[in-house]
C-alpha cells in the first residue's frame, strides 16, 4: 500500500450488526454432503445468535439437467428421489418437519462424521413422518414444486453456482443472497460465529462475487 493511501482518512468500517431476529433461507440438495456441513454450521450459529432458519429444497438433478456429462456422476438419476421426498414433506408438513427429516437423513454414528442414511423410509420414520412418503421420490408429482423452489434459489444468485444457496434477511429487512459458504467440516462455536460475521460482511459489499481457497 502506498503512503498516500495508508495515510488517508480512516475507513468507517462495517456498520454494527442490526438488533433483532435474522432469517436465513437455506436451499440445499438433501443428498449433498457439503450442504449438510453448511446446514450444521448454521444450526451452530442459530444456537448462539438470534437467527431463524427456513429450510428449502434445491436440486442438483435440476441444476445439471441437459448437460452432456453429469458432474455428480448420477447417470441413473438417484438424486431426484430424496429431493422429491423432501419437497413432498416441505409442502405437506412445513419447514420444521423438513428440518427434522434432513437431520435424520444424515446420521453421525458415535458422534463422528455424518453419513447418508440411504434408506429414505428409515429417515422418514426417524423424523416422525409417514414412511409412505418415500414413494414420492419415484413419481414426478412433486417436480413442479421442486423446480419452483430450485428456481427461486437460482433467481437470487448470479453465475455458475451449486448447493447450498443462502438468503440472509436482516431485522431491518435488507437481504443478501449467495452461494455457500462451502465447508469441509463444521467449525467449533467460536469459529462458526466468526465465519457468520465474515460471511455477512463480504456478502453485503456491492459487487462481491466469490472467495475460494
């Protein structure tokens, strides 16, 4: 940095956080392991900050539809199944039930790393939902709703993005939407809060596009 810049007037810095409750709309593909890590990070944040999470579904199957090569390697279309089931639950039972199903679909044996349960009927039962809803994954009955939910997420962000998509609404009504953050493991509580504050800061800067390591 030049002396002219370093000796200039001090920057005002970020504005203080708004008081009141925040809302985070989280769009996720239920079978994506990285989305599950982001979801667990948000749950950690919500335990220590006034944050309400609204759970929504997007779909890697819809995202990759029409591509010559599926980047997920899902040639047989399995990823449609859990996404359809989750939309069916969301529409019939709401956000809380979807959250409970999403949690049940990713178990943590012995408190270790989460693993995909594989059996959707088992996950539904663990979440206190009818096992019969597993059949929704094998029909196209919920595809219109799935595409609409996915499309809403895509309308909020620009460029080539994937799952998850977050839309953060401040208590004053201002909203910022972005892809990610993508995490490989859930941070501890202090790091989770630092990441939350940092994500809000960069997402609020006009023209901000992407950070990767």
